[in-house]
C-alpha cells in the first residue's frame, strides 16, 4: 500500500474534451472516468473566479479528478469557463461576470447528458456556486454541492428556482470563510427549505489542507453507497503530478481578493 499524497494520480481513463457553447465558443476541459468500470455518478465542476486565479485545475477539482474515478467510481468533468486558462489550455471568449457563463454551464450539462454520464451533480466552488445556483437547476441534474458559496451573483429568484424544484442542495461552508460563514449561510439558504448547510470546523474559503474533507462530503451525498472516509492509501499503480506545472493560482492570486 502506498500513501495517497497531494500530487498522487490514481488510474483512470482521461480524455481532453471540448465544449461548444450556444453562443459559438469552444471551451477546453477534461473528462476522467473509472479505469475499469462504468461510473456510478458524475461531477460537473464549476471553478472559482477566473479573474482571481480560479480554473479547472484549482486544487480541490484537480484532486477530485485524480482520485475519485478510482476511489469512488465517479466521472469528473472539469473545464475552463470562457476566457479562462490552465495547463489544459485557454477557453475562447472573455469573463462575463456570470452573464455569458450561463452558456458555459449549459454546454457542460449538455455534454454530460449527450455522453450518457449517469447521476449528474454540479459541484460549484466560490464563483462556481453562483453559476450553479443561477443556471444549474436543469432536469438533467440530480443536485448541487456548493463549496464556499459567497452568494455574490445569485439573486433570491435563483434560490427560489431550486426551492421549487426540490433537487438536493448542500452548501459546505468553512468556519473561517471570508465571505459567508455558517450562521449567516443558514439564514441565507433558508430560502431553499430543503437545503443542507454544513459548517466545516477550521476550514477557510480556499480549503487548503481540507480537500480530503471536501471530497468525503461530496461522495457521502452523491453516492451514499460508497464508504467514507475515502482510503488514504492505494494498492496499485500510481503516478504523480508535476507540482510546478499545476501551480495553484487560486491560492496564490486569489487569497485576499473579492470572489
């Protein structure tokens, strides 16, 4: 058995993909699938604010793609929203303050639906939570998990859509978040009566040091049949990512900026 470290890459079928938006843009991304079986669930990852370092390689999503296909049987779809760059490349277009991004969310959902990826959940982080709340309540989506939701772009009418739909919504809120802490989050998310607000002790907005907790909580809700906590060791082939190539701009450039 080998310990799973921050840069451990477990076996999966990984494919570079492109998403085509209804307004004519090509977005770059990656789909990671279990190596030897069909997926039991699908995560569509919506990343933090790209103007302050957010991208498809932001560390929680990178670890999800590197671990969850093997440990939980998940498909993990990551992509760069319009105008966003990462090691994978740069998506066409320009950041549009959560307006044009509606087409990006729709393109990702359409891709997952067309490729018959099962049990599709949105996982938004910071800015990505606003995109999920504004544009993600789609019949093709089973539910949403929101990491560090600032509720900056989301309007009461967006929350009302989720309230009416009844689809599961879980907000993981860091105890020491810079923007919305657990007590206030419970008040704000009361607009969605069935929403689950989970305060995470000791955590901060960027989840540095707490990615494993986030992954466990995601798996617990998306696929309750999968045992958690997830294993900390792996008995099988393992590769390692290049820490310099995957430098996390979200932490470096995003730490004290508005989300």
